[in-house]
C-alpha cells in the first residue's frame, strides 16, 4: 500500500516539477525576446541619432533645421509606437505561454 502511495506522490511531484520547468522556460524565453526588442530599438535609435546629427550639421539654414527636427520627431514617434507594440507582443506571448503551461499542469494534476 505504501509503495502505491509513494509512487503516486512521486508522480505528482514529477508533474509539478515538469510544470514548473516549462513555466520557467517560458518566462526566460519571453524575457530574452523582450531584451532583444530593447536592444534592436536602442541600436536603431543610436543610428537615427547619428544620422540626424549629421543632417543637422549639414543644414543650410533655419528652415532646414526645422524640417530635419520635424522629420526626426515624426520618425521617432513612429519608432516609439513600434517599439512598445513589439514589447507588448513579446509580453503577451510570454503570458499566453505561461497560462498554457499552468493549464496543462492543472489538467494533468486531476
């Protein structure tokens, strides 16, 4: 009798450990993706800043300066919205995967 109970407890423990590992993997992979999004955005922002500085240095006059700054602001706003969308998507994918892992763990625990 105790062997059956011990085996059942061991199986339950293994299922719980497996579920914990899958959730942990999902969180790590999601965090990695979010960091990749941040690095991509920072790299693009740096390149944009360098290009804008060069444009500003080559500006012929006040009208050029205003045009360059306006174009930079519009591009910066678009990229900022894109960055947050990508970051949100990565977080949402991570959350969905974690919920699936938890749901799978709950169904196997029954």
